């Protein structure tokens, strides 16, 4: 290789000098990157300003340099939701981008793991990173990165070129043992065996080309199967025919225990504190070929292509072009390729939409076009719009092809029909109103560049319109900022020094602390030389110098946890178990005149409350605490909609609020749970230390558990946002009431089935037993999407289904979202499910009307019992009487089996017990029917 020229250094604003192939921190201003940490990259080349040639007349790089080409590294958190315990670990990438030189924040060091002798000591030093894998952003897959010198299973001329050009090799994990193995040659042709077209004998462990064996192999054996060559196969048949024992066969062909040829695992010895070795590793020379230190050499690589210097180095995936996936059927002999009538040939004039043919027009037509184009609109802003100019040229071309006069072209109609679309579409978006722009800017301030929640906040625009408007809006903001900079330069005002004002010029340094932001949101300290802006989600909006740089450089924030409750104790209070006269461990406080100033008070902690539904902590506001009974639950899991902080502090649960309002019954027993004998000495309401305390009133002024009403599919809500009022209990099928619970072995109450087995149990029994509760988003076929309610939750889209899984099912493969798991909008999975599947259509109906319709359904279902109410089928001769209200007049009576089989003079006829229709309906609404008999 030719000798490399002397390095060219560029000084940064922080004093660091960097050159090509140095690793640096790169980041735009704080307002653009929205609080994300610095990116780590490698300098590939320095470039002049845009529009200036890269090389001058003498062939030297053009100066001054204002841009730089960077090869990016990814953090594991950037490409995966899995948390990484090592903040110094990076993922390499074959992806570069040109950025402004002003975005470089400082210098750092990145090495491959195999180049570092003391990893523990390397990570203790600042600005040090390492990598072992590569992530390809196009096919979204990770690959192993190994030094090119350990690749041995290659022909010598190919291996020599690979080692001379590249420092590392990128390959799949399963290919690494084949590459690092010794050179493999075919036993038949004695040529090199490429891993992709090689098969190994399972007995003699020799390698063969699949085309060299007789007969040739079309594919490798499936996973779990082996292949033996012809001599070994014949030998095995002879051994079987001679009835030799299994031990002798094993002795002849011993099993190879070396399952992998991968490099051995690295040891975890005591780190060596070798300063000279560390400096040598920092300045280690890494080979680069065309500005890249590695290339892909994996499963889908042709080894001979490595000799071509212009061969692509990017990772590759399997192709779907070829005889394996397409059938190339040749035409029959003597048959010509005649086009089929009625089908237009692709690529012709009929299937191509011509946008502009100005180059084919005459000079007179072009002059007429230019004159008429200025009269189409008086809006100067519209004349500079790319979309408007594109549509103008399209309409002029359409008129020219139709031989119409060009002066007939008009832009009054904003709609046009495209060949590949059946309906008319707008060529330019409708103007945004001031209300929409205000909603858009408020959403941008809240969500940043996440445009899906921004689209939802605006509410009147589609996603493509939101994306296009975001580009125009951002461009206008940059134009205003550039105009201010030019005005400041023309005014002659001196520019402030970046080092004198702040450590850097990214706009993330807080010059003055404000009220509420007086301490670090991570370590709680109140003293720091510099204060940095903090990312979202912390108690305060500032970070100290140490935490701020740790977040920006390493994306590492060790947030100090808050206690769930702050307990104030007096000086004389002692812990439980401490003797009253015990020796105090603290020394008596002495007052000195020189130190009369008391120490600064610690920061006020933000309480974290533990939700009883998910057993996870959350800040006040998201997790509510009942002011009366201390019940704690996520607001989205109990249907609480609170607008202000005063409502959060004064919030009380439904049961405590009912003690004053008396909206529903004082008996809080759930209608969907089995009836239990209540002790008069016990409290009427469930204890506040369980999620079963969360109850909602029904339309009949009774109560049900929230978890019971959510997971029984027949139950609905008149207001699904607040989870009240509960309706539809009378529509629950009878088998849910009659079947026994496998946990409590009682038949009262409504049961549900396990999602993994046929077990049936009450919802409350399953909750007390610790079963898995959640929601699963199941995919929906295209043919059923029009009739199925589709939801999007996190990265899943489909039909949301409630799931209850027994505690013993440990290996289920369902992706279940917990009750309190939230999406990007802050809504819990329980909220999303109830809003989409539990809401009763209330636009054209009333609560009493819906109840009457359900009663009519019960009436129609019981019509068959009118004729069978007595033994002889005559209603008048039976003379039934309601055992509950003792009425003898009803549209029809419901037959109920008698308790104990005995007859009674009241409410019984012919050995059967009767209920009038009104009592039957009220009983089904407010009580539980067990085995056909009403239990009060």
C-alpha cells in the first residue's frame, strides 16, 4: 500500500485537535436533538462548504473545511428496547453522513474488544468505548466483528488481500466458526470448500463439495440430520450386517466433542494497570480501505469478489430472485412472444404519467408558457412552491399533448386525477389555520419530533400532511434563526465567546436556576460549576456538571430513587426495638461562632406511590392515593380523570365517595363474585390494600369489581373513559353462573376460562391466586379488518383481547401487556381496551332504553316457559304465586327449583317455586342466580 500522507489536524472549540480516523462526539444543538445524548462517530474526511469542489486545481483538498463525513456508531439502546448494563459498549455500522464541523463536541476513543488488553482499566478512563458487533440499519440485523487475521479457512491469495486491506471482518454468528477453522479442501477435487456449498461427512469428518459427490446433493441436510460419504456409508452397512456391537462402532468413529471453532472465551483476570500499554492501544494504527476498516464476509458472500476493489462491503441478506423463488418457464418451440390483447405493456406511454415535456416544445410555445405562468397566481409565496410549480408544468404538458392552447391552462382547481389513483387528490395541502398551527406547535413542544402523537393532538390532519407541514415549519424556523444571525453580523455587535459563556455552544447550559429547578434531577446535589438541561422524565429540568456530562457522553443516568412515603419523626421518637435509655451513636452537636450558618436543606423529595394493580412505583398524578382509605392505584386503571393538582390531592375512591353521596348501595359485594356469608362485625367494604378495592356502580345501584367487569366480555360501560356505569349483567349467559370455580369450588358468580387451558374460575379468585392478567394484541386477517376493531398499542397492531393465564403456565409464548402498561400517549392498556371494546353506543340511545331492550330479550327468551309452567301446560290451573312479592299477576312466571325439594304454601305450585317476571329481572340485575335458585 502507498504510504499515507502526513495527518492534517483541525482544532475544535474545546481545544482538542482531531484528524482523519479519530473518534469524536457529535451532536447538533439542544433544540434539534431534543435532549438525546451525544453520538459517537469516526472522522472519515474533511470537506469544504457545499458547492465548492473537494479538490483544488493541484489535487489537494480544498480549504477551508466546514463539513466533515462521519461514520456512525450506535448505542445498544438506539436499536433495541433491551437495557444495556455497559454504557461503554457500542455497535459499529457501515453508515456515514456529512455534518457541519461545528457539531463536533470533543474527542473520544473507540477500539475493538480484541485490541484491548485490560478492558476494566479501559472503561475506568473517560471517553473510552469499545465494540464487538455491527448493526446494519437497512436490514435491521446485528453481525459479529472479528479481526481479519484470525480468518484461516480461505485460499491464500484471497486471505492475503483481505488481511492487507481490512482490519476486521463482519459475518453472521453461525459463520464465524467456519471462517476461523483451518483450511478446508474437498476430498474429491482437492479445491477449497466454501462454507455455503460444502457438506461434511458425519463419520470421517471430511469435507466435500455438494457437486463433487455422486449423486450431487441439491441441498444441505436439514437441521438435526447428518450426511455420510459413500465409503463410510458402506462401512456402516457392513458393520450392521456383521452384528457388531454399538461399543465397537463408537470406538471406530469417536464423537468429536469440539462443537465450535470460535475463538476461546476471554478470561476475567485481574486488570493490569499498564499506562504505557494503554497509551499504545489508544494510538494503535487501524487499516482502512476506502475509508472503512471492515467489510462483510459472511454467509452470502462470494469469496472471489473480495479481489475486486469496487465490490460492495455492506452486509447482505438472502435474495428472492432466482430459480428458488421464481419459475422462469421458456416459451414452447415455435411460439413467439405475442402481447396479450387488453393488457397494456408496462413501461409504455399508457402506463407512464408524463410530468414535463418543455424540452420538446418550440421556442414560441416556451415563451407563451412563461408569459402565461406569471398570470396564474398573484401569491409570490405560491410561485416559489415546488408542489405548485410541478403541477403547473404538468398541466402545461397535458394541454400541449392534447393540442390545446397553452393560455387555457388554469390553476383554480386544486384537485387532479392521477393514473394510479381512482379518486381526485390535492396536488398541494390545504392551508393550515391558526388553530391548527397553534395545536401543532404545542404538540411539538410536548412530544418533540414524534409526529404520530403530534398528528393525534392536531386531530384534523392526516399523517402525510403532518409530515410535510413539519418540514416546512422547521425550514421556516431555521430561516428565522439565520435571519437573526445575519442581522447581528450586520449590526456589528461582538459575538460572545463560547468558552467564556458555557462549556460548549449547543444551547444546553442553564445560566440561571429558576424556582423548582434548584437541584440536580439525578443526584440531588445543589452545588455545581455548570448546570445542564436535563432530558424529559426527571424531577427537575437541570443536571449538575457530572451528571450532565455522564448523560451526554455515555447515556448513563443513575437516578437516585425516592422513598415511597416521607415519614416525619420528632427528636424523641425511636425505632421499634430500640431501648429508651440506649447509648446514642451520634455525638452531641456543638455550636461554634465561626460556623453559625446552618447547612443547606436537602431537596424536597418527590413521593413515589406503589400501585396495587401492577405493584410498580409511579409519581403522584399517575398513581392516585385515596385521601380517606389510602388506596393506591394508577389513574388509568380505575377510570379517574383529573384535571388539576388540587383534584389529585383531594381524590377519593368510589367506595369512599359513596359514603357521602349514597349514589349506590352501601353493600359493596361484587355481583359477579360468589356470595359469601358476611359477619356483622366486619367492615362492609373490601380492604384498601388490594386492587379489588376498585369497584364501580352498576345501573341497578349495586357494585362490581373493575377487574371483574373488564375481563367478563358481556359487561359494558356507558362511559368507558371513567369505567361507569356498568351495564349488561343480565346478558351474561347462564353457563357462567352455573359452572363451578376450580379455585374456590363454588358455583355462584360468573366464571371465565383460562387462555391456555380449560380451567374456569372467578375473576376475583384468579386475582387473589396471583394469575397473570393482561391484554394481547392479536393480528387480524385482511379479509376481517373491516369488521374488526383494530387498535395500535406500542409496536403491535391488531385486535386487543383480554388474557388471564393460570399461575402454573410458565412457558406460554403470548406477548401480554400488563394492566398499567402505557403507550406513547400515556394511556394504560386497560384504558385502550375499554375505550375500543367496552363502550356502549350512546349516540341515539338512553340508559333506560338500553335496559328495556335487554329486558325484552329476556322476555323473548322466556316465552317458551309460558306453556311449560305447569304439568298440564295450563297457566290458569296452576295458579302460580311469586315467592318473593307474593303476586299472582305477571305476564309469565319463571320456574325455579325448590330448596330441599319440599313444597311450601307460598310461592309454590306443583312442587316448584315461581318468580314473577319483574322480580326475576331485578334479581338477575342485583343478585346472583346460583344453579337456578336465587341467593339473597
